[in-house]
């Protein structure tokens, strides 16, 4: 692959796709955790009592995001992956995550 | 619709009992500067007299801020506002500075500036999210003691005490608890891609499009929660 900058090596798209998909996974995880909390199926413990359960929910989602990112990055960093599919999955995760964290939606459950 | 009466510091009706029992005298600038911060962090409170006659003169006390209100301003205006501006600039730059073909020195420099802008934006966003979750939110959700008449220092209870403003908690604050974390994740992903791919962020059409979409989503989310924050703070400021 040709160089793309004067001081820059060309890279595959795997690392970028890993970052994008991990963001989708993190967003979706947060949405699912919120739904589980609101339905009473799972309540993440509060890490900081004055702030309440939101600290546990968001920290858990952030941990899933970071771990997912690390795993994906390790697997894809030197690979060229199908960008359209991965990005579509990322947007799906982000969209679901946003929707699931909105009260009018989780009040339906 | 009648809202619960809440105290408003800083406004005093002439002829009534002073808001502060002991007035602070400032004999010289040296002493004034020494105690300036302390006085800024003390805000006198008194019940709002809604029965006062029209035309009664008012005087303003010293402009005072509590520590909680300073944190709220830092969270919303400095960090959140800075992130919002950074996202707007990044969104514009991703489209305006993209190029096709082989990049030159100018493109490399532009990509470098844009990357550090997005990195700074992500840092501001995370700072705002963490300050909001761990500093401002506990002050907002503080539970008032039983039987207290003044709900001013308890924004959540104040909002929920009136049916017309209850949605500011049940929708606005509930959304604000979680949505900003998603925005911070998106900004971090784009910042990482900028650091790793540098000029390719502007030169690779597909990567540029993806980054633009994510920054646009991030901008929309931050704008949304910022608007909700303004509405909540308008009705029940954390003071």
C-alpha cells in the first residue's frame, strides 16, 4: 500500500473499525443496562452513593466498551475489514443504545 | 400554575431585616482580596416575599456564588460548552478540509490540528460527563429533610413537587444521566482514529464520511443534553 503522508505509514482500516464498533457496543451495552435496571432484572451497584446507581450503570457500560475495544483492536489492527458492514453495525448499536436510554422507551418495558 | 416559593438570594427589600446578620466591611483592597473567595461562596437566603407592594425598591447584594453553582457552571458552560464548540468546529473541518489524492505538507498540518482539536474535545466531554455524574448530579438529587418548606436547595425535589415541571426530571434528567456517556464514547473513537490515521482522516473518503457521521451524532447528542440542562437549571438551579 502506498504511503499516505510524508511521515506516515499506510495502515489498514481495522483499527478504525474496531474503535467505531466498540463505540456501538458500548452504547448498546449502556442501553441494555438501563433497560435491565428499569425492569428490575439487574441493578448495577452504585459506586458512589451520593450519585446513586447511575455510577454503576455507566461504569459497567464503559468497562464493556473498553474491553470490547481492546479485543477488537487486537484482532483487527492489522487487517482490512469490511467497512460498510462494520460501520452499519456500529450505527445500529449506537442508535439502539440512544433509544434504550431515553425514558419514554424504557418506560414501555 | 403556582410554583413553590423558593428563596432567591441577592435581592433585598429596603426597610426590611437585612439578609446577612453581620455585614462585611472592606477597609482596604488587601483585606478585600484576602476574603473575596469566601464571600463569593456565601449566598444569603431569605424567603421571597410575594406579597410585597408594587413599586417597592430593591437593592442588589454582593454577587455571590455557591461552590455547587460554580461546579455546575464548570460542568455545563466551560466543559460542556467547550466540547460543543469543539464538535461544531470538528464537524465543519472534517468536511471543509477533506481532500483527494496525495496529501502535501498543508494537508498533514491540517490533519494534525484537526486531530488535536478532536482529542481536546473528547477530553472536555469526558471531563464534563464525569463532573456532571460525580459532582453536580449528587447536589441535584439531594433528598430534603422531612417537612422542609424551602425546596430551593433540593432541585430534584423542587422539580418533582410541581406536576408541570416533573417531566424535567422524569425525561430530561433521566436522559442526561446516560446519553452523554454515549457521546463521550463516540468522540473518543473519532479522536483515536485521528491520532492513528492522521491525514487519512481527511484524505480517505470512506473514513472521513464515517468520522463525520459519528461527530454529527455526537454533536446532536451533546446539543440535546445541553438544552435539557439549560431547561432544568432554569427551573431549579443547583445553588
